[in-house]
């Protein structure tokens, strides 16, 4: 039963490569950096452009009122 | 051997009829269990698929983005920086980006406004070289690219827009309609929508509005000496990090973001450690533990009596345990399979409808996306060990204690 | 057939509520006979039966079954012996609710892994002999007498040589009690050994009884046979 599920997954994955490529090329063409998952806060719309170290910047690990912020992590590389 | 097999069959049969006996209780158990597996499996499927999809799609994102930070805020980048960056060794090309957010008070949605970089013309030729798809097959044909944001072969012109599918949905507008904006100087700009972005690309483009550079500058009152940030292309991909460091050294207020960091950000999105995820996850695990515990400690007097009877009529302790093992296995496997299959349908066919309120948060614009089913056997195994094994163990342990009780209890606890 | 030597049974040993249910009981239960253990409630009859029937172990003393010492055998063997040698009829029918009469009757044979066809026909035959026709119905629907007869069929399914019955008539009316004694008589004619505990005169004064052992406070009272 589960192998059927895996089979289905791999078949539809193949079927959707075209789509994936479409998205990838759009990202490339427009110079996009992020997935459009959360449109509620600027640091979750462009998660990778947000950071953890800038003073007073609301960041996704703080307690705040945007739900999306509480299950994402910002670009952590700034702390290196 | 023959009789051993027959014996197992008897025990399984008895287990089944014994499960059917307590229909309400066992169905309740099954539903609860399935629900927990469903939630856990949905989380695992969803997060994994998002991560894999992001990893694939964002391969095409810029090698280095340079932001300008002033007094702790992301600020506009002076155009003069572009030449400074260009002069750094190892930089192949520098491209400016103009983008920002726009709050649409009419529908309460946030849009991302963007000027397609290729208007300057240079990115296309240079960018393609460094596109890091895994092999030539990943690079789409030019005609496909054009369809994305050019209409009828011509690039975006002043006074026109191309909107993402989410924007079109929010405002119920489309090709040929006009969208009014109030510019920074108070003037009303009525821009014509000449196309919408492909609905298949909503995961990256749902909230986008593409506009011409001149419109963008007018709308936000940004002078031509400033851009939002810069895209840097590096001549040798292995030098990305070095170049980023050099940029930082040259321009002290610059914050370079390299593609690896972008990819890393998305490979750690929805991390188990992160906020809400741990809440959801631990809630599910807790519920599971509670009910396994309840199951474990809640050997009712009736069940004890039954075990006593079975032992009195000649069942061995191991037979009783085997029976309870099958009981636990039947319940947990049934729930496991149905939970996993429901989760699969949920995540990959219904667009994770259960999670939508949480993912949506306060935003009004939510992309309609269909995830590519990245599922592997490893995930299923993890899930299996997370749910089936502990449950089965939790059911056996107390039974084992009970089953070692002397069978003469059957003669005493007369519960009929 | 069965021999008990200085058997003691202490419950909750070492605790405040320590209770000595059997004190140095020695007795002999003859084969192919009907033996009745009589005595007031609490005198240790059930305790004695459970030791004889390999359901619990004596605290001290020895038990011999057909010249074989069984006191120190591991649980597995005891279960084996119990399954193949003894048939138990309890005070309560002790049937498992929710499953059919037939399944209840076949329960003791499950661990033996007999052919299903043989087992079913054996069970049906047994039920027929005791005039139970509702083999497919659930045990909840049975009357008290029927339930007991089902439990008797269950006790006989593995064809045991010793039948143990603990207060079998306690929940039966006079008519059903006589009916039970008839069944017991049949056991004897089939060459089985029967041990019954009871404080019901209808049982221990019955003419078919071969031996009566009287118990009081965990000891055997000497009665002339
Ligand atoms: N598991 C036990 N723990 C403590 N005391 C027990 C236990 N089983 C029986 N007894 C006690 O042992 C005595 C003898 O019990 P039992 O053999 O059932 O008597 P009878 O069957 O003659 O009525 C009773 O006083 C009873 O309370
Ligand atoms: Mg008793």
C-alpha cells in the first residue's frame, strides 16, 4: 500500500517537472529570492532577506502577532 | 508447524472478534489514532515537500544580493554602489533590483511590486551562464521564458502591469483591466494589466505585480539615483563567498546575501525547533502519549477478568500477550495506513487545507499552490517508528504484567 | 490420582494482612471417582482446588498428579498440564462476552492449534449433547442454566481426564442442580475423575458421590467415610 503511494508520488513528480522548471525559470528571470508562502509580514514574505541581527527588526523567532513568524526561521547567516 | 500456524490464526481471529466486541471504544481509538498520524504525517509531508521544492526552485535565485543597511534598517542602495561593486575582482556583472511592498487597502492584501531586471537587458545573457540547474534539461526554452512576463513578444512598457495570479484573484481582475494607484506625489496612476503570470507558478509569484521601472519610481517617489538592492553575478561560482566578503569590505553598510544562505533559509524553514512547529508537534506527540498511556494503564476489570479466564482455560502467558500484540498491531497499523494516506491526499491534493488557517495567518492573499509530492521511504519509516512502535509497546507492557497473574483470579473475581 | 502432602497456602505473606488459607493439608483424591470438598464459605475450598488444578502454587508442601511431582514445574508446563488434564467449571460461567457460544467453547483449544474443522465439529457435538442449539448466538442471550452448560462444554473440549467444579450449583435452582448431577454421573461413567466443592446438601448428600472431604479454617476435618 505504501509502495503504491511512493509510486504515485514519483509518477506525479515526473509529471510536474515541467511545472517545477517553470517556477525555477521565473525565479531566475525575475531574480526572485523567496517563496510566496506568507504575505502577512515583510520578514516572512522574503524570509531570506530578513535577518536576526539588525537592531529592532522584528524577526521570526520573537513572540509576535504574525502567525507565520512563529514557524519560520530567518536567514541565520548574519550571526556567523 | 501446521498446528503452530493454525494456532496463530486462531489467536488472530479471536483478536479480531475481541476488537469488534468493543466497537465504540475501538472505533474511537482508531479515529483518534488516525487523526494523530494524519497530523504528524501531514506536517512531515508538507514541510519536506516545501523544502525540496524550494531547494529546486530557488537554485535559480541570484548568486549574491547586496542590501544597504542604514541605522539598522534595510535602506535604498545608491546607484553609485553598483559601479563600486562592479570594480571588485571576480564580479562578472551587477544588476539592480527595484522592488517593494504595496498594501492594497481595498482587499487588505500585501503585494510585492517588482521591476523585471531583464529590462536592462544584461541579465539575460550573463545570468543564463550561471544558472545552476542540474543539467541542461533544467534550462527552459526561451519561448517559455518570454511567456512568463512578456506579452505578445514585447517587454513590459510604461503604464502596463503584469500581475500574479493571487492578485488577480483578490481583486477579481485580469488581462485588459486597469488598476489605479496613488503615486507618492498624489497623482492617480491608472495602469493597464496586460497579462497575468502562470497560475502554476503561484508558489513564487502569487502576490507579484510587475511594472515598468519608470512607473515604479513614480509610484514610490524613488529618484533614479537609488535602487532597492543589487544582484551580483560572479565569474567563478566557487568564489561567491569570497566576493561577498570583498563587497562587505568595500562598502561598509552593505549586507551581501549569497544564494547558499537563501537555500539554507528554506532548508530550515518549518524546523522542528522553530516556534509553532514544536507546539503543534509536541501537542500531537503529547496527545499520543496520553492516549497510549491511558491504553497502557487502563486495563479494565473486565479485561483482567478475561485474561484470567483465558489463562484458566489453558492459554499461556505468551498466547495472551500475542493476542494483545495483534490487537495493538491491528489498531496501530490500520490507523497508520489510513492516517498516512489521508495525509498524502490532504497535502498533495487538497493543498493542505487543514494547515491553511495557520499558514495564512493574518494575510488575505494566500497562494493557491499544488505541491510536488516529494515523499520518500525514510519519512514513512520515521513516522512508523514514531507512532506504531511506541503504541504497540505501550499496549503490551501492562498486559504482560497482568498476564503473569495467577489464573485462579478467574475463580474469584466473579464479575458476571 | 492426586496426592497433596502438607500443603500450605499463605496469602500476602509478610504483610500486615497475611492470611493462611490452607494449613498442612494432606489428602488423596482417587481416580475415576467423584470427590466432594465441603465446608463453609471461606474454609479454603477454592484455594485448594486452584492448587490441585495447577492454577496457583502452594506456599509449602507438595502436590503429586498421577505420581508426578508438579509443585516445582515451570509455568509453561503447568499450563500444558492444566490444558490437557483438567476441565474447569466455575461458580460463574465465566464466559467471554461479545463472542459467540461456539467461540467460547473452542477457546481452550486455540493454543493447541487443532484443525479448525475437527475443532468445530467437536464443539458442536458437545453443545448438542447438552442440548444447546444456539451455538451462533452471543453468550449474553443465554439463561443461567444454558450458560453453565456452555461452560461445561468448554471444560470438556480438550477431553480432560479430571473435571474440577467450584460450587457449580450455587447459582442454579433445584431442577438445574439435579440436571447438573446427572451430567456429573455421566462423567464418571466415562471414566473421568471429578472434584467438586460445594456446601449444597443436594451435592454432597447425593448417592453418586464416592468421597466427601470436609474442610474448616483451612484444615481437613476428619470424617468417617
Ligand atoms: N488472593 C487472596 N488474597 C488474600 N486472601 C485470600 C485470597 N484468596 C482467598 N483468600 C482468603 O482465603 C480464604 C479461603 O478462601 P476460599 O478458598 O475462596 O474459600 P471457599 O472457597 O471455601 O469459600 C478466604 O478467607 C479468603 O478471604
Ligand atoms: Mg469458593
